[in-house]
C-alpha cells in the first residue's frame, strides 16, 4: 500500500442523483475516503470523488435496503449520505472498523474503545425476550423471512444468522456482534427461534451458549411457530440449484474480462466447494443471482506475467492477472487488486480443481 493508506479495495457505491449502484475503487486515508472509476483494469485519476471524514457519522449495519444487507452508511457534516456495499460481512466490518478509526483519529480514547469493544459486552439485566420477538414480527421494521436455499433444499420463511445479528444491533437490543449472538442463542434456548438446515443444526451440538447461534450468512433460522421445509424433488432440482448448493469458501470483488466485447467489469466472485464452482455476480444489480459461473472440476488456474499485457488480454490491462481454463477449454481472465490477493484466489481455486 502507498504511504498513508489505511485500507483500499472495491466497494459498491450508490449514486447521488440517479440511485444506481456501481463498483468503485476506494482508498481510505486519515481524513478522507477517496473513490475512483476503474477503466481497463486501472483506476482512473483524478479520483471520481472524495468523502471528508471529519465530523462524519457511520452506521453499520445499515438496513435501509432490504436486498443489500452488507451496507455501510456515512453521513458527512453537510448531511450528504453515502451508501457503500461490501462483498461479505467480514469485509464490511473491516471497512467499518478502519473508517471509524479514521473518523476518531484525533481522539485516541475512542480508537482504544474500538479495540476492546468485542470483550466489553454485558447483557442488560432485564431483557424482555417477548418484546424482542414482537418487534421481530413487526411488518414494517421487523425481520422479513424469505425462501433460502442450503445444499439443494429450499427452506421457506427463513432468515440468515448474520442478518438477525445486524437487526438486533440496529434496533439497540445489542451493543455489538458478540452480545447479539448471545442474545440470539437465548432466543433459541427459549424456543422463540429454530435452527434450519445442516449448518445451523450442527452448531446446536456445541456446548457453549454463545456459539450455538451462528453469525454467518450461510446459517438459516426461522420463527419457531412457522417452521416449514420444502425439499426440492429430483425433477425440480435444476443445474443452478446443484451448482449453488456448495459451501462458500471465498468471496470478493475481482475484475473480469468479458467473453464477447472483451471489456473489463468488476464482479463479485463466490467460490464454493462440494460441488466446486466459481460464480460471479453483477454488484450493480439487486437480485442475488449469478450472471455466470463454471465448474472447477478439471480446470487449470495460473498467474499471468506482470510485465506487459499477457496474451489473450485485451486493452492495456496488466498486473495481478490470473487465468482459469475450464475442462471445456473456456478461458477466463481475471484481475485481483494485489499480488497477495491473486495468490490467495489461485491457492483457493487449486484446492478445488
């Protein structure tokens, strides 16, 4: 990283005038968050915009967009609002942590508080679980169950573990994620919630109360009284259902060269195992359906040279590139944001080929 850069990487930003969503390259410095357009695999200078962090307030988790659960909201001193979406809960929380630290850089006490936050929680002495559950059922501000899929089965009226944790924090029932997980575990102990599917049922066997509920985007839960499960029949299981039934191993934003027009676009890549597939999603779209993907069985993955433009790559795109060749000889050209990130993706993909 350049000197003075606290964090950098892709985030998806909502536009100010037209509320469309576009991937931008963000660079966090002590007082400013800069964002850049990407063209031909490189950031276009000067920056497309800058967010002054002095006097900024940050909301994370931000639940203002139902179909975008991984948002951070920044509000500047002039009341300008910025909505930024990360590719995973871990990445969102890492950005929120660094941005909060940059906002409070002149107040060392607050930065120290951030570091000890996860060890400092204490549940309020008289939590009314009934009140929490009533609020969860609220039609306008509660948790909205929806169909979710796990390992080829569709579960109706469920919600994911990390979404409930976000909701408990945003409704001030919990001060941090550790406290929210403990509270959610209590809701299960008192039979207000039920785990659904292999992932969350497996955690119940753990003896530790705080670990019984999973703050995880693949663990499913439901209200105890509305438990309904629909197992897809063999006739209904489409190829995409099988493809998407694997366990998520890695995800992140990467740039990809198109097959027809050969232009480069930022996509959210999700690597799954059992079965091994690599899917990519358009981060500007609301629906959580892949725009493409391929089986990794029999695939080859390799880094491309960093000096000059490699064969097969169109435009002046160079650096941190790698190539995946599928079993049917389709070539995918992908660009990571750093050598380290490229090495991580190659290693993760190789394990599944």
